[in-house]
């Protein structure tokens, strides 16, 4: 199942009825977040997975007051879209191995009196 966003218009004239409605919705299985929206703060925005919308509205009608379904839509996860990696260029920088400089050599300029080669 995928996440869904449900907007319900509920008659909530005071703060007490808003908190009662939010508490009731938060207890429903599958609900991940609840928020009050709308200009007159009369809409509940519920986001969850596997939430029974009809049962939720029926409970709100019994406990709080008048309630109507405004919108039910699927929510796409932003995390899956963000996980896409950017394309890497087709070239790879060359790896160079730098040889250390040769060790110092001692040169003796004294002429030898005898030659070993001959």
C-alpha cells in the first residue's frame, strides 16, 4: 500500500473540539501525521498508510460533529526521488605514480693508482 493524504472538513468551533478531533484521528491505525488546515481551521489533513477513510469520518461524526471528506490522494515519497544519484562524467582522472628522487651518490675524485678493470 502507498501513503495517502486525506483532507476532512470537520465542524470544530473551539480549540477543545480541535484537540479532541486530532486525538481521535491520531489513535487510528496507520496514521503517520495529523494537521489542522484551512482559513477557519476547519479541516483535518491526515497522512497515513492503510487508513480506512469512511471509518475515520464515521468516528469523527459520532464524537466531534459534522464531518465530510474533501480530498483523498496518493502521496509520493520525496526520499525515493532524492536518492537518485547525479550522473558521473564518463572520464576518470589519471592516477600517477610519482617515483621518489634517486638517493644521493658520493663521488670521489681521487685518482686511483691502479685500475681494477685491466
